[in-house]
């Protein structure tokens, strides 16, 4: 019985060895067209040996790789490539799901789901068969995804043993109640998510239409200073949009941050009469006033702390994804909305002196009025993790409004580091007085300072310095300084050491060539003088009246030690 089982597991394969299999697999998924062509020729040889028994996965892989090779060769036009990709993808879906069909026909989406094939690939096959042909971009994407699926589900599984004929139906073992239930739950959740997305998008589009109608009623008021009250239809539309936050706040925020909503298009800005000057500067972003009033009724209704927290986190995440495009239109408006929210929450000192009318006008343009306790540490990390030209401005707003602010020195260092890694200069960030007085630690600046000080000390040599090169000027300065030092030491027992000495190898107070005998420190010419022969200067008479002074004070000049005294000191000196 065991012998029969072993015989059933044996298969006749078309490749000569496992090395040939590995080579064909490597060449198929290579980006080199020449290697892929070689792999296709080897598969053609396999198919001639197999006849009609060639594995379906090998055949589908060859068809899809052939599409990629012809695409890279630029020999076919776009429409021809779409048809070529379409035939390969339709053939893949039909052949792979064919063995899953039973006596009763089942939907391809259900069969593909059991095999972990993405649902949109089946939809792509449906478009090729019954609808308008997809674009070349979607064809290339579908080919790549299917090739990855084939590599994972077929080619990688053959590396550990022989060919598996029933690989397509391996998921049949999982066709139980739990598997079907899990798949149905996932499908229902996905359908609900798609439905919620469509509803949120349709309601936001309806909101925009009503606001554009209101804007058309502003005759001659291009700045939108007298924005009319919302239409009656807005009273039922806003609660419906708010209901979307109950279902999924994150989904509503994703729709809001799409282009055409909170990130306006150029056509929308032109329709609202917003110019580039309304958007402040690239480093200090602000939402144009008219565009802010356009979305203000909706944002005022969604200003719960939970929504604001999620909104800020999503804005920073989107800004991080645009780190390679720091000056893009989308990056500017994402930063501008962050700035607007932070300014609404700010509690600056200059607001304390405004009048009631000024405060009322300011709060009328705010998204929310009451201060919200934000998650400052998370916002700080998210801001530093999304570098752009506006990071310094946003960082300044966060540091100013933190409930427990950082030390002033820490904030200044953080802003300096921010300006370094964003490679931007911010004139609004005034450095402290200590920072202004500090010297510039660059080689170029130090060289200019040294050259300026030298010219001020030697006015006659300034003309000569300007005519010579930098290297000759430095040599001249060095030689002149050494000559000046030698002149000052002329006639004294000291001299300037011109040798290159590693002073770190000598103890403090010792010079090269010095012996351990202390007498070597004696100068060659000296004179002796007794204590009584030394000149004494008497102080004024007032010093005599100082209590405790029994003798007049004196000062001594010259050598205080005779040669005999030095000998006595030498005899009692101990060297360690």
C-alpha cells in the first residue's frame, strides 16, 4: 500500500534538473528582457515535451511575461498592448478558476476569493470581456499582481519538492463553514465601507453645490466678507454628514482630504476669487479667507475633540507621505489646515487686549471656540516626522500652545535643528540675543574675521594682501608673527621653538632635551644680592599707624636667591 502511494507522488517533468528550474524561475522574474526571453524559450521547450499536460500556472506565467517583454521593447502601440494584456489576464482567470467549478456553475468572484485572487483582477477580466477596455496603466498593474500571485502560490511551492498537480485546488480543504463565514463577513464589511464612502462623497458634493449657489448670490463681494446664511437644505444635509462620523470618522476625513474638497483645485480657487496672495507665504501657510468661510459651517459642526484629534493626526500622516514633494500644492493646504486649527486653539497674550467686537469677529472665523486639550507629545513627534518648508511654522505653533511648555533654551535648539534639516531660513523666528552675539563657526567666516583683524593691525600691508593669493598671505603672516616674537625675545635666555614637537608626550613644565637636574633651569648670567642690600621703599606715613605693623613695609627687586641657596634647595629636592 505504501509503495502505491509513493508511486502516485512521482511525476515526469519536462526540465532536465532542478538547476534548470531554478534558473528559469529567476530569469522569468528578472527585469532584464534578454533573460526573460531566454526563460520563455526554455518554457517553449518544456511545452513541446509536455504536450497538452503543461501546468496551467507555467503557461499563464509565460503569457504574462511575454506581455512585459513586448511592452518594454516599444514595438507595439498602446491599444495593441491593452489587447495583449487583456488576453493574458482573461486566460489566467478562466484557467485558474476552471478546476474550482463543480456541477453547478458558481460566480468567478467567489471562486477567486477562495484562491486569494484580488477581486479587482476579476473585475478587470469582466471589463475586458463585457465593457470598455481598461487603460494600459491598469493592465500593467494587473499583470504585476498576477505574476506575484503565481510566484507565491505556484513557483515558490515547487522549490521544496516535486511538481504538485492539484495546487490550484489546495484551498478546497478550507472550504468549510468557518472559511465561508469569514469570507462573507469580509465581503459584507467591504461592501459597507464602499457604500459609506460613496454616501460621504455624495453628501460633500451636495454641500459644495449649495455653497457655490450661495457664493453666486454675492454680487460684487469678491472677498466674501458678507457670506450669506446657509440655505434651508443645509439644515438637513449637515446632520447627515455628521452621521458619517458616527459610522466612520476616519473615512469621512479621507474623503475631505481628497482633491476637490479641503484641498481645492485651481478651478475652485478661481471660482471663489481666491488669489495666491490670499494664501500668505510658503513658509507661513494660511487658508484663504473665502475658502475658509466656504467650509466653515461644516467644520463648526464637526468640531468635537475626538474628530479634531483624528483630523490633525491624519493631516500630519498625509504631510509625511508628501515629504519628497515639500512645496506641492497639496502639501501647502494640508499645512494650512493644521495652522488654522492650531491658531483656533491658541491662547496668545495679544488676544488679551482686544475689544469685545474684535473678539467676536475673530471667534466668528474660528473652526471652534473653546480650547481643546490636544495630545501635544504626539503632535510634536508627528510634526518633526513630516519635514517640509512649513515645519518650522507648525512647530512654533505647537511649542507656543503646549499646556506644559518646554524650556526656552530647548525650544530654541529644536527650532534651530528644524531649520537645519528642512534647509530653510525663517525670518519670523528671531534668535535670542545670546545667539546673535555668538561667533560664526565656519571656516570661511573665521578666515574673513582673521584677515580683517590683521588688516586693521597692519594698515600698510592691506594693499599687498589683496594682491597676493590666500596661500602666500598665510605664509607671510606666519613668518611675520614668528619674526615679531623673535624680536621681542632678543637678549633673553628664552627662544621660540620652531621644531614640530608632540607636546602631549611631555609633562607640564618640561621641554624637549631637558635633564632631570634642576640646575639646568639656571640662566648663564646672574648676580647675587643679600637681603639687606635690596632696595626698600617705605610706604606713606599712614601705614605706620596700622595696628599690628611693627616694621615698615618694603618691596624687593631682582633675584631673591643666591647660588648657595639654590644648592641647598637642590640637595633637599626629591624627584618622582
